[in-house]
């Protein structure tokens, strides 16, 4: 769309966004990244969208680029995703450079991109792609939507309520963009409620047909794996093990579906494989009941460790206010006041993110959101009865993780309840799940002697997260689409992560930070709409 050289055009900008397409896009990104590094007048942030229907493998990319861009090529290759369709956002140079690799045909992908762009690089397109009238119309629309610089908030100061994984992830993503963040939590430290379990299991969701949940969860899972590697490289390692996760088929028909998904969707072996029970038993170190999916990159992590690493990465940009409960929000000249139960103003500013799970229902502005509370009890199995088994995470209707600090996590119940007490019958229920997964370990434990932990999960009616600007509860006349629904100015939501918070939270925080900052979104438009909290009010399904 423009032939002007990039450095003069991006000079002095807060951010600059580029959409590139066609073969060789990875090498073009490296050239642009190097130019950004070399230019003293470079923009503060560089966003590079790269659309490629058949990107090179990691080895091919290294062969093509390592001689010219030694350091940058190594970083890119280390983060390069497998050949899995969808949007993959990668971060470099402390988050100041973002690459969103979109794997798919540009003619079908461009309508799914939500954002504004300053420049287009389309030299790698085929003749058929270049002559596509619909593609040209979509690109013209993206160019026309970028009238002037992106409208970013003038005052970069935000409050976040809730220091579980949802709130901490949002704090780190906003801090990476230079925001001053105040993080509030009613407990004495981060990850003290549902995010405080000893172990969290990470694995993707797969389905026969590409549902919105499975498509979004798949890229979210890959995003958190890259985040864990980036935190370690930055000196903030997380306690976690990519020991692999084996998901046992529920029954014979399900096993056939698992095999068909692996074969028909042509997913890389490093992402998922189908294994028979004998192969899985060798991996687990104990007899596994049936065959199923093997996710070799998956595993478990320490939730407390991840939250602490994210806060360390955010640094001085985040001020943590523990033991501080927010009882009300009130409009102010600055935007919003956060008040305690006595009406005392604790914070006053333009941007607020509500990430405190069920606490959203206690605030007048967000009380209409249809969050449901599901109780989950985890049983702690002493390592003295397990030895070193299992050696990987095994799951079916529940899960068991390898021992960590003396105990293995076994869970979890899923009941619509706000009861936080431990119950022997729920330990028995968890042990029944263990018997269905690893029969030889099932009779090692007495439910009455087990310890554990209960967390209350915030769950939306459709099991997808709620992420985005907070909608008003009613509107007349009724709009045609949820994107037109009026919102509370400056109020945003990050919740509804259910039992998969540690897969959802990192990418959902990046999505919300991108929305607030007027940046291209890290997921396709249909998926950002799928998690929009306004989807319930405009459909009338509250």
C-alpha cells in the first residue's frame, strides 16, 4: 500500500504496525527487526503481522537466516511455532517487538485480522493472491481504518483488582507497555485463592471440528509455553516440568476420535501423538488403563511460582497492594475511584481491570455478568506412597500430576457450590478417578487421611473466558451485534477462566492489553468476539 521506506515513516512514533504476507515472511521480519534495532529514531514498539500459508520449519528458517542475522535468527527459531494453523504471537526485545505469525491463506486470513496497520509488505504473494479482488478490498479497509496514529490512552495508569493468575498476567502485560499499574488483592499475597493450588496442569483442547474453544485454547497453550521459556531467559524462572501429559480415551469410540483427529488434522508430533496403553505405561512408569493422546510439550507448573515470576518481570511498573478489598467503584473526574467498605478512596484513575473472579458480582457495574461458581477439591497424595510415579501427568475425567515437594496433586471435583471445606467424599471421588486412570496406584490411599485444597472457579455459561471492555447491563434500542453494545468507559474484565486458568490467562492478558492500547489483536476477530463479555447481554442470555 506504500512504497515509502520504513525508517523515515516510523521515526518518533509510539508504535508502528506492519502487515506482511507471502513466502519469505520470516526473513523479512528479521530484516525489519534488525532495521528497528539499528535506527535511533525507531518507534517505541514494533508490531509485525506475518501471514504465510506454509511457513518454513524451524530448521529451514535457521538455514535461511542464521548466516545474516545470527543473534536474531537464534531468538526467532527458538520461539518459532510448529505448523499449526492460527495466530501465534511472539515477543522479543523485552516485549518491544512483537511478531504475530498467522498460518493460513491470506485471502481467508485478512478478514479475520482485527487491527490498524501503517505499512504493508506483499511482495511474496502469488499471482492468484495478488489478483484477488476480495483481498484488495480487505487490505484497503485495513489501510483506511488507520487514519492518523492509533488512538492510545493519554494517561497510562491502571488499577487491577485481583492478584490471581488473571490479574497478575494483566499487570505484567500492561507493565510491558509502560503502564503504571496498581494491583489490589484482598489476601496477603498473590495467588492466594483459586490460583493458589500447588500444581496446575497445562494441555490443549482438541476437537473433531475446529470449535472456537479448541482453536482459541490451542494458541493459548502454545503462547504460555513460549512465555515460560521467555521468563526463564529473562532470569525469572518458573517451577514447572514439561514432563508431558497423557490424556486417556474415555471409551472405545473416543479412542477412535482421538486417532482420527491426529491423522486428519496433521498436527505435528511435537504437539500431539496417539499412543496405545503399553506405550503410555512406559512413559508413566505404571500401568495406564487405555490408549490416548500424548502431548509431549505439556506438563504442570507451580501457580505461585508463575505469579511471582510475572510480578518480577513487571518490576517497578507494578505496585502491589495486598490485604486491600475493593468494595465499590464510583465515577470521578479522573475516571474511576476504587473505594473500601467505609467509602475511603484507595485509587483514582482512568483505567480499571476487574480480574477478581467472583468478586465481580459484588460490584454494581459488573454484577450482571453471568459468572458461575464451581468448587474444585484437589487431593494431595504423599510421595511416600507413590515413589516417583507417575512420571508424567495423566488425565481422563480427572488428573494426577507427578510428585512436587512431597505430594502429587490428584483432582479435581467440579461442583456448582461455594463451599470451601474439605470433604472425605470428594477425596473418594478423586481416588475413583485415579483407579480409572492408573489402576495399580488406586488402593494405596485412605481418603480419611488425605489432605487437599479447595478452589472456587469462575465459569461462564459457554465455558469461554470473559475478556474485554465491560458492557452496560441494558441498552435501547437493541444493537445488531455485541461490538456495538455500549460499555462502561475505562472498565475492563478478565475472568471466567474456569479450570484452565493457567492456559487461558497469559494470552487473554495480551488480548486485553492489545485492546486497551489500540494494537492489532493477537487472535482472530471471531475469537476475540467469542470471549467478549458483551456476548451474553446482547443475546439476552444473562
